[in-house]
């Protein structure tokens, strides 16, 4: 009974924290338009430099841009919280609830961002995808995976000086395995026939995501204490 | 004296055994590999050593988080550095081997790349440490990162290498070793000699460095 009550309370706290992030985003409209401008100008430079690339290059560029979008979009989530505000959250909620709300918000933000950058890619760099719907699903899977890793790294980097730069330094080696898997998975989306091995790779990626969420829940309380 | 240092003597004996039998012992004649197969005792043993050192490092990081004892942080750091040293040696011995079997020191093989990435993850650990000046915060944040990095090491060097094609032996199943290539006599050098010998040497180097760090720490606290 008690556990059940606690469960309901922590879900409502997560929702409240999530709402707060969403509301801030809607009022300030900083991340969304900032990243949108960033993606648009990067893709424009890419178009000027190479025109409409082939499928393999297109796919490589897409994941590269996703990586940079993710760093920029997620970095804000912990940097915006000042010392005082963190102390306030510490006093009203648990560490697990706080990190879960951040993971949730960033995953949703990246879902939106990946859809937008996919649209811009198709608009400016052409559309080499034989199966667009399948690639949308893969890009969602990829962007959620990236956002989970970078959310936790943002939490680490926020504790150090020069956090924004540090996040990229910590994150890039760590996400290479994921990007490699995503690249392999999207190869399959670019092929005309569905090939074997897709299910296995998606399972590994999802397993990795579960592991990252679990580690964030376990380790974040230690980062939080000061 | 003997009770404390028996493992150092064992380490020297094992390494002498490994090097003597590694260079003089019998090896099966394999095409392409030829005599380079002897590198097994050095190259593969380095990765075993690296994994052991990284594992000890992460154990000390977990201990630090539960005890807040700064000595544990020094242990974690030095074991991670030892692991990085062994990883670098593994890459170097591997690329020398690759030069004579695959034709180039570096051929962008997925397993070469992922091993290099695994080392980059640990270089990031050292950079993260250096980015903070507050001792307590530095220890705690880098312990958290160390645990996270160790968990990410498994997909990088154990899971994904099994899923991609590579020049490296041991395609499906074991990511690094193809046990059909070596015979009983090589096994007798590799498992009892090379793997524990090099690992003990790594631990020895690390314990020396830890003693040095603890002395430096002590000197600082007495100033």
C-alpha cells in the first residue's frame, strides 16, 4: 500500500518536473528555434558544398548532424539549472524522479528534432530513401538513444567547469558504438529488401538504452550530492 | 618479505617462462601467420591485462562512492591508467602483427577501430578529472564516469565486434581468439604463463604508482 502510494507520488512528481521543462521551453523558445536555425544553416552549408549526395553519404551526414543536434539540444537541460534551483529541486523531490523527468523531456525533444532535421534533409539534400517510413522509425530510435546518453553526460559535465565543451569531449567516444549500430541498421533501411539481422541489432540498441537509463538512475544520486 | 612479495616473484617466473617458451617453443605452422603466431603471448595477453585492470579500477570507483575515502579514488585512477597503458600496448602489438599478416599497420578494421575507441573513452576519463579542481567533487564525478565508461566498454569491445565483418580472427562467438588456431603446447604457454604473467606485471606497476601517489599526498598534507 505504502509502496503503491510512493509510486503514484513519484509519477506525479516526474510529470510536474516534465511540465516545468516543457513550459520553460514553450515560454523561452530558445532550444527549439536555436537548434532549428543550427540544423538549417548546417544543412545549407552541406548543400552548397556537395549538392545532393548519394544514399551512403546522405545517411552518414544525417547521423553526424543528429549527433551535433543532440549535443546542442540536450546540453541546456542541466546547464540552465543554477545552483540555487538545483538545491530547491533537491529539497522537494528525489534524484531518480529528477533524472527521469530530464531523460523523458530530452527524448521527446529529440524525437521532434530528428523529425524536423529529417524534413530539412529531404528538402535540401534530396530524398534517397526507398522506405521513408522505416527510416523515420530508425531515426527516432537513434535520436532517443543519443538523447539518453547525452542527458546523463550533461549531468556529469554540469558538475565541471567549461561544461558545454566537456560534454562533447566525453560524449563522442561514448556514442560511437551506438552510431555504428545505427549506421548498420539504417543500411538495412536503405536496401530495397528487408535483410536479416535487423531484429538482433535493434535488440542490442534497445538493451543499451535500458542499461543507460538504469545506470543514470543508480549513479545520478551521487552526482547530485554536494 | 616473502609473504608479501611472492606474487612479484611469481610474475617474474611466469614472464621468463612466457618469453623463453614464447620465442623458442613449438608453434603450429599456419599459412600467412607463420611465426607471427608467437605474438599471441604478447598481444592477446595485453587485452586480458587491460580488462583486469579496468575491472579493478571500476571496483575501486564503486568503493569510493560508498566510502568517500580518497585513497580509493587514487586506486581507481592508477588502475585505469594501468589499463590504458596495456590497451595502448595491445594496439601497438596488434598493429605490428597486422603489418605482417594483413599488410598494413592500420587497416581501419572494425575491431582495431573499436579497440581504439575503447581507449578514447578512458582518455576522456582522464580529461574529465583534469577539468575539475575541487578534490572531493573531482573524485565523485570521475568515479561516476568511470562506472558509466566501464559499462559502455562492453558493447564497444565485446558485443558490436561480434556483429560486423572483420579481418581479425574469431568472427562469430569469441570476438578476439580463434581457439582452433592454437594447439595444446601453445595453450600451455598462453593460459598459465602469458595471461597471468602480464596481468601481474600490470598490477605491480600500478601498485608502485599508487605508493608514489600516496607518498606525494602525504607530503602535501604535511606541508
